[in-house]
C-alpha cells in the first residue's frame, strides 16, 4: 500500500524514507502539518515487524503532534520519526549520527526529540549532524530548579494544573480533601502525587511494580491498591498515568470518579468512549491537552525564554481545558471531540 492510500494518511505534507547502508539505519519521518510553524515530534525506535507497521505509527503519531501543539498554543506543527530496529541491539553513535543527517535533510521543517527507545545520549549523537534536535541542552525549569533535560517534571506540573482546573469545573472546589487515584507511579505519576499531596489531596496509588507505590505510600501517606481495584474506588478523580486504552468498555462501568485527568497518551480505547463518559456525567480531560507540559518544555528549551515564561505557558493548560469544558457543555458534545475541533480551527486557520 502506498502512503496516499494508507488509512492513517491525513493530508500529510511530507513523508520520507531513509536508508543508510553503512550503519543499516532504516527510518521514516512524517511531517503532518506546518501551518503554525515547524513540525516537532519525538523520534521513536521500535522493532517494527514491517515498514508498513512503522508507516502506520509515524502517520498517526505525527498527526497527533499537530493537534497537541495547536492546543498547547505553540507555534509548531506536527511531525514524528520512527527508526525500525531494536533499541537494545542496533544503536551505535554512527547509527544515530545517520539519523541526525536524515533530520537535517528536512532543513528545519522538522525538529526531533526523545521518545520510546531513544535517550538523551542518542539525541546528542544526532545533534553532531543536525541543528534540529530538541531536548539536548536544557536551560529552563518551570520551578527554577536545575534542568536535566527530562520533560517529566513539566508534564507532571501541567497535569496537576489541569487536574486542579478540572476539579474546580466539575466539583467547584479546590484540591483539599479531594480523593485522587493515580494509575502508574512512574516519572510523571510520582511527581503528580507530590503536587497533589502538597495541595491537601488524599491519594490512592497503583502500579505493576512496587517501587513507585512504596515511595508514594512513604512520602505522601498514599493508600496502595491493586491495579484491578483502581477503577472502582470511591474517589473523586482518576489520573491515568500508565499506558493507553485504560478507559474502555470494561473499565467505564466500574468508574465512580467524576473526573478523569491524567498523563497517559491515548487513554480512550476508542474516540466514542468520550461520549460514553459524557453521558455518565464524568468529566474527561483530553489526554493530549492535559499532558502537553513536556512538549511546552521542549519548545522553551529551544528558544530564548525563562523559567517564569515556561511555567506560565504550562499553566495555560488549565485555561485551555476550561475553554473545552465550557464549549462541550454548551454544545452537548464530548470533550475529546471539542478539543479536536478547536485544534483543527487553530491549525487550519493558522492560529
Ligand atoms: P513511566 O514508564 O515512568 O511510568 C509509567 C508507570 O506505569 C510505570 O511505573 C509502570 O510500571 C506503570 N504501569 C504500567 N502498566 C500499568 C498498569 N496496567 N497498571 C498500573 N501501572 C502500570 O512513564 P511516564 O514518563 O511517567 O509516563 C506516563 C504516561 O504519560 C505514559 O503514557 C506516557 O506516554 C505519558 N506521557 C509522558 C510524558 C513525559 O514527559 N514523561 C509526556 C506526555 C505523556
């Protein structure tokens, strides 16, 4: 199947394949839309079983980045790159430099950053060959700490701000005494737990590994629950911070919470789940809106900015969510659909 007939093709501007014979690199870069600015999106390395599978991923993910950047008020478009291979076996400095040359060939219409299978060291190797590598030299931290290039602190702060705005909208209260269940206490989930604890929330946590859970119990007095029990807890908020598709046909009937607000990508198993949540009176914070702190961070690291500007930009996530909720309510429409509509208005009309 060619690119133009592919079901995930959505008017992408530029899709390119690259093979570097000396290192064996095989990669695809897709730029979905650059109406608002150059495309930004991470580089993912994965042992795809076919180039078709890699194409599906890069087309879908690059489109997602256009929507994410538009909703984060960034003058950026959407793009993504995928490397076909096993990140534990195939990476060398030359291999990553070859990827850097591929990125450079886009002449600034595409910027790349970290994603699954790619480390900051890999980005540094790419940066030897390209000036369009983001996330290597961090300069700013939203809380004025020493930045280390990890976007998770900014993502977690954005999720916190978004969760706070969602609770205010749905329950008309601040976070004191609010019961929040966090699914996945990793890089983002643990930091989110800290913000919530500092605001007086009561925490329930789960993970498939005990380390994060034990830390959250010790540090924040959280109650540990099993991964299966998280959905049916008598809580106000569920914060999915693990994997995608956790909101699905099986889990929705169990949910007692009035708000779903978390960091995970692709939380809804299918888009229609947004409407099911609306009909059940559950406020859903669209994932790519609430988890945009990381991409906002990467954007600021690449320009002349400040800790304060980064923080203020992340805090806009709360305002954007309220705009979505208000419109969703007046149009009797699911919040994920409204978010998509607003994003399309922004990037199709150039802001
Ligand atoms: P992470 O890998 O550090 O943490 C995820 C945690 O979820 C891990 O501790 C893992 O053990 C746990 N987990 C996995 N399956 C689970 C299950 N079934 N039940 C409970 N726990 C489970 O990842 P992260 O960086 O904290 O990211 C969390 C989510 O947020 C991911 O979906 C990621 O794509 C998304 N996200 C992260 C960032 C970022 O800046 N790190 C930005 C945007 C979106």
